[in-house]
C-alpha cells in the first residue's frame, strides 16, 4: 500500500510540473505573438505614411561620438 501512495504522489508531482511548464510555454508563445503583431502594426503604420512614419534606424547609422580627424 505504501508504494502505491508513493507512486500516486510522484505521479501528481509530475503532472503539476508538466502543467507549469506548459503554462510557461504558452506565456512565451503569447508574448512572442503579441510582439510580432505589434511589429506588423508598426510596419503597416509606417508604410501608410501616417504620423511618425520616419524610421528610427536613421539615428543608428550615425556615429555615437565624434571621431577625431
């Protein structure tokens, strides 16, 4: 009887761990989907030529500090 209860406890613990890992994967998947959706929305707004249509990449092309001559 003791082994049966131990097996039941182990099984329940494994199920709890699996549920936790599944929830973590779903959360990550949801965050990725939201990030992707936001990026697509921003791209669509930029392509429409709405307010703020200028890309931020222009600033990244310049040197951060002045270079000596």
